[in-house]
C-alpha cells in the first residue's frame, strides 16, 4: 500500500494578503489552478528547492465568512530557517507580529492572516540569546 | 533568508488510537520525544522513504478537552497512493469511514480520530470507475 506525502492545505480569505505573507516567509508559487466554474483558486507555494513540499492555499472567490478561524486539532506548519533573528526581524519590519519571540535563539511562532500557526526553528544549533528578542514578551497565543 | 519545510503538527487526544490510525494509513514512527516535566509526547510519523516529510503528533498526557476539534482555516493533509481502491478498502475494513468515496477513481477523503481531514489522491492517472465506490454516497463533511 504505497503512500507518499503531497501537501498541507490551508484556506485563505484574502488571497493577495495571504500570498504576500507566505512570500515574505520565503515561499514561491509553484503551481496554480483557477476554476471559473467552481469559483475557486488553488495556489501551491513551496520553499526554493523543496517544490515537492508545498502548502496549498484554497481561495474561494465569493469569500468565506468562517475565516479567520481557530482550532485545536490543527497545530502548526513548521519551517527551518538559517538565521532565526534575521527572519524574525524581516517579518516584523513587514508588519508580522512575532507571537513567540526567539528568546532562546531557537524557536519562534507567528500567525498567518487566517490565524494558521507557523513555527520557525533555527537550523542546526541555537543562536546565542540576543536583544531585542531576549526581553520581548509573548503576544497572544499560537 | 533560507527556509525549509519541516513538518505539519496535529494534536491528538488518544495517542494509541491516533498512532494506529496513521499506521493504518502507512505512516511509521520516525522520532519520539517524551517530556516527563511538560507531561507531553511528540511523535513524528512519515511515509517510508519520506522520513523528511513527517507529521508531528502532539499528545498531552493529561488530556485535551478541546479535542476532537473542527476548523475552517486548516484544510487537510494530502497523501498520494498507488491504488486508491485498495487503500480505501483496507481503511474501511479497519473501521475508517470513507467520507468522500473515490467515485472518480482519483480522490477520497477520510478523517482522523481528531477530525483532521485527510485527502487521498491516486498517483498517476485515475483508475477506471468501479463498484462499490461508484454508487457510494458521501458521509458527513471533510
């Protein structure tokens, strides 16, 4: 019974805003399908060199009043980064709230525009603790 | 700003039941971390040969009353399969409800014990439509 991982799908309310968010994170569009008949778009976005590990954004043209949502069963998407301080500074400079700052030089959490929790993990060893992250408190939950 | 995909995390209420479900699907445990202090376990499970594309099960030892949950922002996990009829028959024989049967020989949906939606897609071309799937109705939503 062969089985292989394909993607993780998340629904988005505002496609432009969401694509900008994931692009800011470093994901690129790899594939797109627009259905005139179904009035929806599917956009696959993946890290460079990992085109086979995309997220799929599902966008309903006529809106989705249930978004942004929250949930308990779904936890988060996780991405490794080369420098967690640079990544968080770049995100913050572009208006993304760092819900759980990388006080330990190792782990941070942010939220997508639709409230999808995203974990960022430093690749390799943790960085030495540093300001402004060291004394930055948490914001909201993740 | 290097970034690479790591995993998708889902929370589980009954670890044994959930691990049995994902094992039935064809995922194997690749890594496990038990925290006595935090009273939680993290279990990574992945398809064979795709150990770098795991899901992470988060299990809180003292339970989680918010599970099973539902949500709108999280869509599904997707897996490709070699024979969608065999996979669905195997799952069904083991008590899994096929919420969206593969009437088209191409796509099916099931739910994990915690209500995580899982899409199964036939690898390559769709199979020829066949019973009992062809005349099987949908159950619930996904």
